[in-house]
C-alpha cells in the first residue's frame, strides 16, 4: 500500500474517532452537567459548613471565657471602683459556684457538640461536686463521656465519675470505674495515680486486702513514680489499722 493511501486511511480513522467522541459527549452532556452541578453544590455546602462551624466555635469560646471568668472571680467584699483588682466578686464561694454553674451549663446546653461546650460540661460537673451534688455531677460526667468517647474529655470525665460515685457512697461502681481506667496503659491518664485512687476507694469500701494489692502495684510496677510515696504511706496506714 502506498504511503499516501495509508495516510488517508489513518486520517479517516482519526476523523471517525473524533466524531464518535463528540457524539458521546453530546449524549452524556446532561449527565456531565449534572455531576458538575452536584460537585459545585457539595463544595458550597462544605465551605458554608466550615464557615458556620468557625462562627459557632467562636461564639462558644467567647461564652466559655465569660463563664470561666465567673469561676475565677474573687470571693469577698467588692474592691473600690478604679482599683487594679476591681472586677466581679461574690460574697461566698457557694454563691460564686452557683453563678459559674449557670454560665457553664448555658454554654454546654447551647453548644453541646463543640469543644468549648464539652469542656464547659466537664467544668460544670466539677462545680457540682464543689457544691456537694455528686449525683448531679455524675449525670454531667456521663454526658461528657457519651459525647467525648475516648478523647481526653471522655477520659477525664470517667475519672470524675469515679470520684462522684465515691462521694455518693457507690463504692462498687467507683471501683469498677477505676479498674477500667487502670487497664488503659496507653491512655492520657497516669495508671499509677489511678491505682492510688483505687486503693483508697477499697479502703473506704472496707476492703483492705484489695487496697493493699492496689498500693503494692504502684510500688512494684512504677518504682520511679511520684505516687510511690503516697502508696507507701497508705500501706503503712493499713498495717497499723
């Protein structure tokens, strides 16, 4: 076959392919347009959500800062106007805690899914403990656990939950909570410190032999721990009792 004939066939083949491609594009034009529109909508929603989330986080953070200012306020007679330390103050610690609790709960209830809301709920539980309401604190701690899962808030809330259970006299529940936390060797909480709390809970529950085992674990498994001194003192106290 001569060269110009081969070139002619090649040109015809390319023309055929181009024609087929154009036909395919025309046939799928509405489908492609729909996909492009869908992508644009998804991007717009994502951008809008990011901006909205940023505004929500900002408002939640502002409210949390205001609540923390109440919690950190001075207790005592008001300072003279214009003095360097002038600012909000409360007559009693109880009055301050009640005001802080209201502020913290407002943040947590209004922005429950934000970090600020989760932290506010955790701090509110601590204030409830300070007010002598361990059962109410346990409810708040559980809400943090449900939302926080295994993150730092959830872990700290579990620790708070155990203390609330102790304060409520629910020693068996507290023991189980501490034991579960002590099994998390790679968690954010110090296992040696948790074991000390577990041992003390055993003591309060009237289980000295179990308490001794918990304290001995601290001494034997964590010899360099800053909690070893406390564990040894608790062991000495058990020997004298």
